[in-house]
C-alpha cells in the first residue's frame, strides 16, 4: 500500500502533468525480471519534468532512484518503497558532423544503429548492450575492447541542487565499467565523438558483434555479467574453476553457456540470484584467495 507521503508526491506530480504509475512489478523494470512491486514509477518526458520530480521527491521525503533499462540492477523481492524514475521517454539524438548529442533515455542499440545510418563508426559496441545511454554513461559500459569513455566529449547532468551542468570526461574518473558522478546527479545527455566511415562497414561490424554475443552469451533473462573482471582477467575464468556452472538455486541458474551470467530460468527471485552469486564468490575465495566484486547493482 502506498503511504501518505507517496500520495502527496504522486498528487503533486499529477498536478504538474508528470506521468506516474503506481504498484509496478519490478520484474517488468529489470532484464533479470525479478523484484516485487515498486510503489511508484515516474516517467518524466523532459528535463523540466525530471527537475520537478526530483524537487517534489526531496520535499515529500520520498526515497527515489533513477533507472534506465534496468539491465545492470536487481530490485528487492519485497518491493521498493519509493519512486523509481525512468528516463526512457526523454529520447532524442542530434548530429553535428562527427558529434552526436544523445539524450539519456535513448536505448543503446538505437544509438549504435543511428550512428551506423550516419556512416559513423565507434558506437558499434553499444548494439548489444540492452540499456539506455544514461545507464551506459553512468557505468562507462563497454564491449569488444571499446567503451563509452573512448567516445565521450562531455556529459550534461542535472545536479542534486537542480542545476544543469556540463562535465568533461576528466571530471568523471572514468575506469573499467566505472564513472564517478557528483552524488545524486542524473545524466541528461552525452556528447560523443565518432569517426567517419561507411554505413555498410559499420553495420557489418555490428553484425559480427551480435553474432559473437549470440554464440557466447545466454539468451535467457539476465542482468549481464555478475562480477567485474579482476585486473585484466575476466571473472568467468575464476568462476569456471568452481565447477558450479549449471548450478541452480530456485529459478536462478549459473549459466552453462557463460558462467559469469546468472539467468532467470523461471520465476527466480532477487534473493535466489544473490544466494547463488554468494556461493560462487565463496568458492572462488576459498580456491584462489580472490574476492570477486559485483558488477550488478543491488537496489535496497
Ligand atoms: C544480456 C546483457 C548483456 C550486457 N552486456 C554488457 C556489455 O557488453 N558491456 C557492459 O558494459 N554492460 C553490459 N551489460 C550491463 C548493462 O546493460 C550496462 O551496464 C548498461 O549500460 C546499463 O544501462 P541501463 O540503462 O540498463 O542502466 P540501469 O541498469 O537501469 O542502471 C544502472 C545504474 O545506472 C544508474 N543510471 C541509469 N540511468 C541513469 C541516468 N540517466 N543518470 C544517472 N544514473 C543513471 C542507475 O541508478 C544504476 O545505478 C549487459 C547486460 C545484459 C542484461
């Protein structure tokens, strides 16, 4: 049941014309498809609506998080008592020569395909990442030896105090699948510098990447890689040594296809996911002394 403070919040958003939906299943918001009901899903269409949402959440004392495609996070089985703000409707791409300004809600594969259509190369790796540009920038996502940081000219954020700021890549301490943003800031857009190429060559590169993914990664619902690589060593090499490939806890299965993926083999809960992940971690620690770090994020 939505509490009084949430009602005040959603009434206020209603008056401002910001779309929200109450009691949304977490399973529909994450690619692993687990998690209980989220009190309120807020869907701001533009910057001003996002700013109004953040101010209202602050004023009403409502716990809140921004999410994109939910492809790198898991929600609690007991539900999320607060508001999730999803920017998926704040889409749009503007081109100026070799530079694309991409809004946070644009899906990563849409960015890759748009760039290809312009005959621009560099964003091909995004074609198989099932998130949004906001999440991709926040995570400095990457694949096939490339990452967002290779392309990034600037990021525009809305700070926790409601200011729109343009940040340089140097401000973000970018590393392997890691970026540091000012606390509470939301990525609004990113400017990416690409390289002139030929559309058919770019599309051919994307096809190769998609085929490789399709061959080497599971097709069942997942949240991508469970653990971060250790130095330059893929986490899968450590997980492989545990012999736990194919192990199941409830509906969560350590994928036989790629052992750094936990898939939802049917009705898995977030607790089952982390019970399995912890079993793997403990076994890796016992065997090698290495403590694997999570790549996926657990929202509490
Ligand atoms: C099948 C599969 C394959 C994957 N392959 C890869 C891969 O090759 N490489 C890779 O790097 N990742 C991969 N991932 C993981 C994931 O897709 C990426 O990390 C992706 O960039 C996350 O984007 P998202 O929009 O889904 O973010 P979410 O999962 O929704 O959020 C991730 C984090 O970003 C924050 N966030 C989201 N949007 C914003 C915003 N606008 N402003 C501020 N913070 C925000 C959230 O609060 C959260 O902390 C894969 C996942 C799956 C399921």
